[in-house]
């Protein structure tokens, strides 16, 4: 029961944090996209700092959940962060849930339940050797690099989706490595943890994932990024947990069918909720919904950019 409460509390904090962060990130300069100075600019925004506080709280709670439960159990529960994001978005946009919203909520809830009940995730399996460990990590990192490379060639809205997918893969890997680190801390002590590479990989994955997800939040409305982020993280986390942590799922034909159906329902539910009108759209929509005057927002929903750059030439197209 403690694992469920910790994971759902983490999902609540993450969902609230993502909404607040995205509201702030859409006001950052377009030239900061995928640059470290984006994080420096965002640190000057109180709303982003508040969202980051919620996100850090969510990460701490998820680490506690991962210390007590298997990754393949915690990850589907963390996917419910989208429900809490929608709850805050409904307050900001004053949209009712409606039929599509309830369908998305039902699919997500049933998908999580079906996967956990059918899979019965358990630990205790022998962890994989170093070679398999590095193969799984290398595969995830390779997919992240591929997604970022493809994203740079696409328009902003499509770029945001791929960047969020890449961030979700990194966060799933981070969750698996967090469990590895907590297990080593419990059994071997702090000295062994500091001498291993996993805790440093957790930090690197977290920082790079933060840059990717904030760039996705800056590039497009939340409905273009958060569903991809929320769907990719549990899939990557479960794959890593089974791949090198020794997590085990039931593998009977019936159990596999229900697990697959549950994962599909989770992904579809995430997409349906993410596209709901209650999720923030353009900056103009968000400002108007909270009663602010959108004088500095252009017709396409982005912030107005100067027509000429500092040297009198064309401004930055991004």
C-alpha cells in the first residue's frame, strides 16, 4: 500500500509541476531552444521555480516508491501524472471534463489496473551482467540521440513531441538506475554507491531530460508534449527493469495479452487526455483563460518576435 501511495503522490506532484513549468517555458526566447541558457532564463521565473519544486518533490517521492517496489509496478502508477495535470489545467482553462475526458481517464485507469493485475510485477530475479546492462542503457541513449536529431529537422509542434519522447525515455532509464542505486545503498552502503557509475548517470539523465522536456514545453502547447512524455517513461522504465534489474512479469499467454492490452490502454488514454481542450493550448489561449491581456502574443499563439534582428537583419526564425 505504501508503494501505491508514494507513487500516486509522486504522480500528483509531477503533473502539477509540468503544467506550471510549461506555462513559464512558453514565454522563454525561442533562441534558447535546446540550449543550456534556457534553464538559466527559466530560473528567473517564479512560476517555473514553483513548478520545479513540485517536480523535485515528485522525483523524491518516486525514488522512495522505487526503493520499496519494483520499477514495473511503480512506472504505470506514475503515468497517472496526466490526470493531475488535467485537474490543474481545468482550473486554469475552466473547461469541463466532457465525454472524451472521461474516456481518457477510464482508459488510463483501466490500463494501469490491467497491467498490474495481469503482470503481477515482482523483483528478486538475478540482475543482468554488465554487458547486458550497458546494451540496454546504450540502446536507450541511442534512441534518445536519434529522436533529438530527427526533432531538429521538424516544425516546432512536431519537434516538441519528439523531444518529449526522448525525455520520457531518459526519465524511464533514470527510474531504473535510481532503483539500482537504492538497492546498492541498502546492501553495500554509501561508499559502494559513490564508487559506482549509476548515481552519476541518474544525475546526467535527469539534467539532460530536464533540458529536453523544457525545450518541448517551450516549442509547443502542453498537449503536444506531455502525452508523449507520459507514455514513453513507463514503457522505457519497464523495459529497463526487465532488461537489467531482474524484475519479472507473468509470461503466460493470457497474462501477456492482458499486459499488452493494459499498456495500449495506458498509451491511448494518455493521448486522449493530452488532447483534451482542458489541457493548455497556445499562449494566447492560456492568457485569455486566466483573464490576462495577450497583447504580446501573435495570432499563431506564440510570443511576438521582432521583425528585425539586432543588426537590422531578419530576426531568429525559431
